[in-house]
């Protein structure tokens, strides 16, 4: 008789911790003017928060991503 262990709470906690870690890492890259790497990390963090169902953190991370993208990666028009 196989017993399944419910690890979902542990995974949710892992996704949150991983997301937090990626956000703090992205802040270091931002301070070092490594904006592309910063965006990569924020994108990963967003994914982690979504997996863990941390909707508000995911949205905040997405907002940060968009602000940095718009400010530092503007397309030159004309």
C-alpha cells in the first residue's frame, strides 16, 4: 500500500522563498546597472510566485519588471 505524502505546502513555501531570493538577487543586478539580468530574474521570480499562487507578489514583481523595461529598454521612435 503506497501512501502519498502531501508536499504541496512545502512546495508553496519553496516557491515563495525562491521568488523572494530571485527578487533580492535582481535588486543587486539593478544596483550594478545590469538591467537585462535584473529582468531575467524578475521574470523567474514572477513564475515562482505564480506557481505558489502568491498573486499579489506576482503582480508586484510584474509591475517592477514593466517599470524597468519601460525605463531602460525604451524603443527609439523616429
